C-alpha cells in the first residue's frame, strides 16, 4: 500500500533540495556568463577607442579646391595688316626654310610692330631688387609642403602661354593704359599657381642697334617686365627669332632686367654654355628644369657657339638632347620650350614632330611650342604631353582671325613626372589677353580637339588621350 506520511514528507524535501541546488547552480552560471560578457565588452571597447579620432579626422578633411580660370570681356577689333615684305638672310641652306618662313610670313602677321623709342623705367637702384630675383628661384614660394606624395593636391600647377612682345602698337597702347594692361583680365591665376612660363619675343632695352635686313625689329620697355613679374610670371624662353633684334647689347640689357625683376630665363646667353643651361626651380619638394631651343634663327651668327652670345638652336637636335639628358639627372620634371614650325599653319610640320619626339626620348616630360602665331594641336607621346603651338598671347593684331585665338595651357604634374593637361581658351586681343566665354570658349575647345589626333578635349578643357 502507501508508505507512511513521514516517509513521504522526507522524500519531498529531498526533491525540493535537489531542485533548489540545480536552480542555484544555473543562476551562478548565468551570472558568471553575464559578468564575462560585460568584461569582454569593456575590454574590446577600450582597445578600439584610440582609433576613433584618426578615423574622424580623415572624414573631416576637405578635398583640395580647384580653380576654374575662365571669364570674359569684349574683344578688340583687328587693325589693318601691314604690307608684304620678305627678308631672307644668310642662313645655311638646310635652315633657310624656317628662317624664310619667319621673315616672310610672321612679319605680315604682326600689326604695326616696329622699333619703339626707349621709354619706361630705368633699372631699379641697388638694394631695391625684388627678393625673388635669383635665377631659378623666382616666383611663388614653396609654401605648401615639401613631402613627396601621390596626393593630387601636392602636384605642381604650371601655366604656359604663347608669344609675348611689347613693341610697336602694343607699346603705344601700354603708354596710354599702363603696363599692367596686358594682364588685367587674368585675375590671380598666375599668382596662385606654382610656375608661369611664357615666350619673350622681344629684347628689353633702351639701347642696342636694330638688326639689319629684318622687316620688323622689336624693342620693349623695362616697365613691361616689371608688370610681368607683378602678374605672376616666373620664367621666359628666349630661344626665338627676335631676342637679338637689338644686337648683343639688347640681349645683355634683357638678361640684366630679367634678373632685376626676378624672372628666370633659358634659351639664350652670353655664350653657348649659358644658352643651353636650364633654369631650375624648387616647388613643393620637386626640382623642375626648363630649357629652350629654337629652330627659327634669322642668321647663323645668332646661334650661341663657344663664347659667342646667342640663342640655343635645334636644327641639329644633338646638343639640345644632351642638355635635356643632363637636366634629367638633376631634376624630377624637365620642360622644353621650343620655337619652331611655319607661321599661320595650324598643323605641325615634320620637323616639329621629329624634334618633339627627340626631346621626349631624351628625357623631356613636357614640350611646349611657339612661333606659328596660331594654335596647333596636342599630342600624347610615350606618356608625355606635347603642345605644338600656343599661339600669340600679348601681341599685335593682324586681319587673320586665327592669330586672335590663344589659350593658357595648364599642366598639373606629380613628383614622378606624370602630368595632366588642360586648355583654357583666351582671345589674343591687341596687347591684352582676354578670357573666352560661352560659344567662343566651346568652339575653340572643339577646334583644339580636331587639331589633336588621338586626344579628346572635354568641355572643361581637360585633354585626355584616346
């Protein structure tokens, strides 16, 4: 039958004790688990916490701003075109083609040019020379850091413009409107970049002796260089067919004034060594070399040779290539300014292409051309940009509308000499560069695209190899 009541009560107590023990064990296990989880969370949070500020800093950094230097104003109307004249001088037979092109065609293109009487400021007195006047160290200070990096914001921005002279009708205009007039519509573009380079196609002097048997000889006031420096120009190429228009005396004065106003130069000198010597610049920890060569020389005596003053020429590219190779050993980026081609012709000839490729093969990272007085196309050769002609920039006017079109060529280059290229359309008005707007801007970029086989020019002017 049933066990006694006392025995049943004892059994129930044992069952309850066993169940209570189990419940306590389970509770202890749960509490321990919760405690372990809490400890693990605290430790993990403490380990991760130091990384949070770094991540937040990266997120808050803003990308570098980009400046789009486009604007506009009314365009200057053309003037009458001067009469046709020719001037073929005693250049060796293999050089007469380009020299004849210079004197027969260019001088018809240039309106009202001529020898300007010596007016303008004298050289600054001793002790008043600008602080940035040393050769190769002119222009903008390297104020944005010197650590090599692949960050595009650490690239150097370089602007290139075409032919510049302040003689004849231009001189008359500047005497009336001031010598800052040519650069009045550029804003601060050349002041805010890292390097600005142009082709100075005139001697700057009050003296000199005009070159014989040339249709036009130039002479510009030192006031013009003072205005160029104020506008932000850092360097000029002198390897061209006008720098000796006032003889060696004019060249000596030009070199002196360039030094006084802190504008570096290349392409001409008091002997061959100086003429072929690069100008060097330090920008953002990058060393940049600029060289200039001309394949348009009016007479053979203009060529720098031995101790003879003159220009660095490239009819035979051997010496130019050697100078480029030597510069490449010392510089991170090598730029060549070339004076070549046939005037008023929008397509580069075989000599231009041959020389451009030879310059790149020798070590040039950018090749920028001038002399045709009209724009020519871009080429992307072995990963390097070639701009065959930048046209006029500050110049006289002719009735040929193609000579009114120009551009600022903007390169952005990294420490490893990789460069991008952008075309910023401008109008070469009489003695002044005027930004193009709207349809004029669009049409010029479309024209540049047509002139540049293998290259696409986008609506913002950026050039991209196909």
